[in-house]
C-alpha cells in the first residue's frame, strides 16, 4: 500500500513540475494524407455493408514537359514528341488493388452533357453496372458500360483497415473521368 501511494505521489509531483514525459510528436502530413489514385474498375461486388472494388492502376500523363519526357523515357514515345492525342496519355501499371467501398460513398459520374456530372452512391454505381438505373441518371456511358467506358479517380482513406472494412483499405469517394 505504501509503495502504491509513493508511486502516485511521485507521478503527481513530476506532472506538476513540468518534468513529465513529453507527448509523442505528431505524425508527418504524408502519413494521414488521403491517397488519390487513377485507374479503371475491374470489378465491383457486394461485400457486407458495401462493395469489394478491384481497381487497376494507371498512370495518367498530361502533355506538359514532365509528361512528354516521361513518355519518351519510359513508354516508347518517339524522341521529339511534343504532345499526346487528346492531351493525355494513359499507361497501365499492371497492378490491381482491392478496396472496400461503403455503399454510401459518393461517386461523381460523367453526365450526358458537359454541364452535368451527377453524384450518385456506390450502391447506385453497382446497380448501373448491372443494367439498372434507379436514380434515372442521364449518363454519357450506357448503364452496362458505366464501369468500363471511362477511368476513375479514387480517394482512399489513410486509416488502417479494420474488421468493419474486411481488413481492406476503404474508398472515401470516387470520380469518373471523361477521356476520348
């Protein structure tokens, strides 16, 4: 009993004198920053309260100096190349990742006109991929082609995977990107 009292008294004195152990430093910004990835959806299947997303990563190069130099160095563009058709180049990285997508995750889709980009949910995206359009969205791609017609950007949560997400990292939101 005396030992326990002595330990508590010592801890109180140290805490009040400012000699207590300092708090651990904050994590660097890049540890908690969201990951944004670009690629194409290989599959979207039901998994518990959401969906399992199989996502093939792509590299998207724009026709600036860095993108053109990378294309010449790594992707077989001819020396002297000044730009790309449609101002972008998409190169598959041959890596497919698996994520958990909550059913309510927002998904921005390419609309039927330039001024419309409807925002749906992953649940609606799954329905569209299976030929149903429950929200009667006006899309550029047909319902069956919504996963295949265009690429997507994903924002992946930096949080550690949990039992709730089936030990997969979780997608926070998705956006479909028009490219000819």
